[in-house]
């Protein structure tokens, strides 16, 4: 029988050991696997045999039971010690428990008391192990959850959609990640245009009510589309009025489901604060906040950072300065001084590559991967999902169009 409780008996008096072996011999669920005459022998045997329960005499000549228990709790932590003593004083009990004993029996004890103690400590240990397994499984689940990156800006037209789309595609095509891109600009979402996809019958406006009616989480698959780059895309509705069908709670639910099924979820947010945006920012692991070298964008970013601080998001905000090389009289250092923190990432301006890609419905990281703007997005993707080395390598190989951002900063 494999589920018998395996017991090691430790007592310096041979008669006591024999007596205990006999007592436990009648119990079908308990097996005495060995006996030891000293603390040192107990440690040696327990390390080798890994008993479930150790019956330990407190008074032994060479090493007392308390010292042996202390050592056992670090050597064989899975074994539960039941301390046996002729004295029942509080001090003995306290010292035994501090040493790691789980039960304390005062001699003479009855056979029932003995077996009840053994069963009890064994049961407790099993429950503890069971709990540890559940906790470990939960930690594993959480470690397997994907990252949610919200691409946000407190001002429109700064490049959120451009960055969200190219970031998602770069993470999939260059870094091999499983990615879903969500267009959360529900009224005037542009993701479909940049990827040349059609939102008819397959958008957030159909998915959210479906889930709210008790639909299966698997239905997210039915309402997302696969782009040729390999990413999955959940589009905004085809017409603005359909945005009303989308509730903030529904959006959160969708993103939670997607987080379980992807390594990266990129959300292209609307440029204003409402319950939906706040819900997304709440869930996000990273809030990529896009700004440009314009005074209005900088002012709004400063205001947003203050709000982010109050809402407890500040630690997850990463600032992306888009079109960072445009010479409009404001330098990166001026921006950083004005908003009181460093810019984390910069992306060059490249009207030709970006607008050409937009008009063709093919992301520039696919059609023009050598360009500086693509390299900047690759670097951003690598810093978010890891493994920056290959990207650095690519960046070195790529022809340097225009001046390097970091050279003039
Ligand atoms: N790095 C860049 N270089 C050149 N042009 C860019 C760059 N990034 C964005 N653009 C252009 O800026 C315009 C706005 O970009 P985009 O639509 O991505 O911004 P947005 O913040 O999503 O805007 P909206 O508030 O309308 O959703 C587009 O015409 C886009 O092509
Ligand atoms: Mg947009």
C-alpha cells in the first residue's frame, strides 16, 4: 500500500521503541519504516528514508530531541515531528514547537492518542502540500498570462494607431510572439484600414453582447481575424453608432480572455478618458503613452502623467516620442524638462514609409523593414517582449537612413 503513513521512531530506550512498534503494528494505515536510538541516527535515517512522521523522544543522551527536530526541519522539511516527553511543562512544549515539532505527547499516552496524533499531523502536512501545489499552479498560470500593452495618448493624431499596429506585427513577425491587436477606438478606429481588413460582422460590437449573453470565452476566436503577418485582430465596429453596444465591463472581460490566450495583447486606445479607457489602463501592464514634439501634445502628456500618478499608473507608463527627429524648435531635452521625466523610446518621422504603408494597408515593419522607423519599432517591441539581441543585430545591418536619433540627443 503506497498511501500508508510511514513512521520513524526515535527513542534511546530499546523497550520504548519495541513497545511503540508493537502498538503501531495493529494500525493498517501506519507503517513503521525504521527505529533510531539517537538524534544523530534519526537525522541519518530520515534523510535517507524520508518518513512522513517522526516520533521523537525529547530526552536522549547524545543529541536531545529538540536539537534533532531543529536539524530535521531543515534537512527533511516534509517529515512532521511528534515530540514525546515525560514532562508536560509549557516550556518543553514551547521549545518543541519552536524547533518545528507539530504535536506534543506526554508519556504515558494511550494507543488512541498516539495514532490520532500521527494521523492528524500527516493530514495537516498533506493539506499543506496540496495548498502549495495549488499556489504553484496559480503562479504558473499567472506567469503564462500574456502582457497587455495599452497604446494611449491624451491627444489625437500623434501616431497611436501607427505604433500599435506596427508594434503588434513586429512582435509577431520578428520575435515570434502570439499577438492579438485590439482596436479600442470604437467610434473611428483605423486599425482595419492600416491592415486592410473588413470589420463587417466581426468586431468588438458583436463580441461584447455575445459574451454578456453568457457566450463562451472561445467566441473571441470567432470575432477576431487573422492578418497575413500572423497576428489576430479584434476590430472596432464598422460604423460609429455601433460603439454604443460596447460596455466598459465587456471590454475588460474581452481583454482578460485575450490575455490568457496570447503572449502580447496590444490595445489601440481612444484619445480621451472615459470608463472604457480607464478600464483598459487599469488592466494594462504597460501604458505606452505617445507624444510628439508639439506644445499641445506635451502639455496634455504632462496633465496625463499627473492623473496617472494619482491613479497609481505612473509605474507602468512608458513614454514614446513619435516623429522625434522633426525640427520644430522643440528638442527632446526640452520635452523631458517640461514633463519632468525621461522619454523611454523614440521613433523617427518618416512620412514616405508611414503614409505609403497606410495607403497600401501593409504595415511598414513588413514592407519597409530596413527603414529607420521600422528599426525603431523593432527596438520598442524588443524592449516590451524581450530578447533585444537579434534586433540590435538587425539594426547594425540596416542602412542608416537619416541621422541617428541618439546621436543628436
Ligand atoms: N513616425 C511617423 N512618421 C511619419 N508620419 C507618421 C508617423 N507616425 C504617424 N504618422 C502619421 O500621422 C498621422 C496620425 O497617425 P495615427 O493615425 O497613427 O495617429 P493616432 O494617434 O492613432 O490618431 P487618431 O487620434 O486619429 O486615432 C497619420 O497620417 C500617420 O501616417
Ligand atoms: Mg488612431
